[in-house]
């Protein structure tokens, strides 16, 4: 079916339903956000373990975590995406075959989440590690003196106490997560950037659709900024400012 | 990440592992780890197919050269732009500060891939409609991907580094600037002799990391038909149907490049340490 995009107005082009491309863009935005949120949260979890591993007395775990964070910070995200997108599923399946399990299928969404969380985990490790180091040692020692078990110290003392120090870094990481989802466009996953590119290619209105996508990203980043500023202000309420 | 306050004790703890002592590499677990890595690498070299390297040698070198040229030119140009962007946010006037600030948040708030596409496909689609441009000497350049890639990467550096330079300019102790003023230095001289060198010195560790980030951003230009290192290896993968080897080799190349950059900046930092 031939659609005459040239004669349509901007609002018709951006309309939510079919000849317009607004729906496609919003669907892409939703996918981008889902992947960013999941990747950010899993990355945060990796970051907590990574920070504990890097601060532990065990030199082997310290070295292994150092290898992980160094590698992620040195290898381009685009290359990591290729590695995880193409190499990981086949490697995983040949491993599963070898130990007699059935093959699993890693779809684009899961691969995307894996990539983002892998990258986020490395950066989150560094953020949380330096935030934990900013906790006065006396507080941890006091917890030890009360004979608190290790895990309890972690979630009662370390994590809440490091949060105000980590929040600026974490807000930065969240923005990186939203922007990194755009890289999935390169492997053909229709998130916001690729959705915009498809709309632009079909309608020949390159500037319009790519700018609209940019505007959507910008709105997300500005809203997140306001949200995190609010969180930081709340977290710092009880802190002394010397 | 630079606004994380740190107590003196945590600073000392942070610095300790960074001192490079050669004999720490000979700790038993590290020897085993290094041995494991060497074994793995030799396994990779022996078991996998590497015959294509010879065939594509020239392509790889050209790709590498392009990546490096793109990295150096865009970073230097972007950094030169970043200096006024950072400076006006500290000194004013207010409308210029506002302008610089919004430039930074627009670039930093959108993905670089989208910016590259917007500039290449979006702005690039306007040019053919301008009659006189098609006959001008500029036309051959405008149909090439280079200028677009260069512009996008440079703007990105300008925004990210502008933000860092703003903090660095603001962080130079007021007393030093006042002392320079008391010596009767002109504002321009204060900037070039005191303010800028001190700001750059203070931000050197961060800038080293930013150069590596820029290196990691360069493969994005492969999406607008520029043949850099990344694109060469994509081509190899498509032509030889080999999946893993080119990917691993490319990963190794980027790791080594990042390592070299880190080493260079470590040297620079040591040389320019504040006393």
C-alpha cells in the first residue's frame, strides 16, 4: 500500500495510529525504559556485590572484581553488545548441551538487559565502593561491637549509610543506562532510536523523527534529574555539613 | 562521581592500592591467575582460526589509523571548545552561561548514536535541497561521512568536557587568582598563565578517563558508513563467516588502546603533580 507521507502535516505524521508513527515511537520509548530500569536495578545488585568483593580482605576476589571493572571500562559498549548478543547465547547453549540440558533461547530483550546490567554493574561497583569507603569506620565497628551478623551490618548500616554518598554517582549511572539502550539499535532491536530511524526512513522526514526521539530522551533525562535532585536533598537531610 | 565527599582516612585507603609496586605481581594467587590467562590465550591462539589476519592486515591497520585520527582530532577540537563553555558558566555573563548550560544538558541528555544519526541523516538530508551548495566546492565533503562524524563526536566532547572544565575552573583557589591580579596581570594573562593550567592540572585524572570514553564512542561512526576498526572487523565477520575470532581480536585491540591511554595519562599526572 502506498502512503503519501509528503502531503501529511507534522501532527498527522506523529499521530498515534497507523499512518502516523507516534505509536511506534512511544512503543520504542517504553522498551528503552524497561531495559534501562531492569539493567539499572540488576547493575545495582552486581555493584553491591562488587563493592563488597573489592573491599573484602580476600585478595583473589579483589583481583577478579578489578579485572571485571577494568575490562568493562576499556571495551566499547558496542563491542560488548556484539559479544553478549552473538557469542553468549551460542556459548551458553553449547555449555548446556555438554552437561545435558536443553537449549534455551535468549531473545533480544533479555540480551539487551544482560548487556546493560553487565556494563552498569562495573560502574556501580566503583560508585558504591567509594561511597562505602566514605562511611566512618566507627559506625561499622560499633555494629561489630553489638555482635551484628555480617549480613545485618550490610543492610542495616552499610547500605543506608553509603546511600547519600552514592546517589550523585547513581543518578549519573541511570542516565548512562537510558542512553546506552540506544546502542541496541545497532543489533536491530527496535527501541526508541531505531524506531525513530525506521519512521524517518519510511517517511523521508529524517530531521523530524530523529529530533522528536531526541526530545523524548531529553525529557526523560530532565525528569530524572529533578527526581534524583529531590532524592539527594532528602538523603542529605540528616547529614551534617561542616 | 566527583561530588562524593571523602574523609581523610578513606582518601588514604583509596590511594594505597594505586601505588605500582612490581613485586605485588608475584604474589602466589596472581602468578596462578596470570598463568591461567596465558594458558587461555595460548589455547585461543592454537584452537581457533586466525588465518584471516594476514589477509586483512592492511584493512585492520587502516581501520586502526582512522580510529586514532578520529579520537585525537575530535578530542582536541572538542576540548578547545570546552574551555570557553566551562569558563562562561563560572564567569558569566548570565545569558551566555545559560546558553552553555543548556547546550551541555541537551548533548549529555541524548544518546550519541542518535546525535550522529540526526546530524548525518537529518541535517545531511537538507543539503541536497539547497541548489547552490550542490555546485560549490563543498559538495564532495558534504556527501562524505567524515564531516558529520567529526562534528557529532566533537560536539559530544565539548559538552562533556565543558561540564568538567566548569567544575575545574570553579575549583581553582580564589587566592591564586587574586595573587595574579595583585601582580597586575591582565585578565587574559591570568587565564592563560594561572587559571587554565591549574584547572587542567586538577582535572587531568578525569580527562584521562574521558579520552577512554571517547575511544569507546568512536565505533558508533561505523553506523554511518565510516570504516573504522569496528567496521573493518564487521566486514571480516561477514566475509569469512567466522564469528568469535574477529570479535575477540577486536576486543583485544580496544583493551590495549585503552591501556596505552591510561598509561600516558598516568605519566602526565605524575609529571604535573601539585606540590
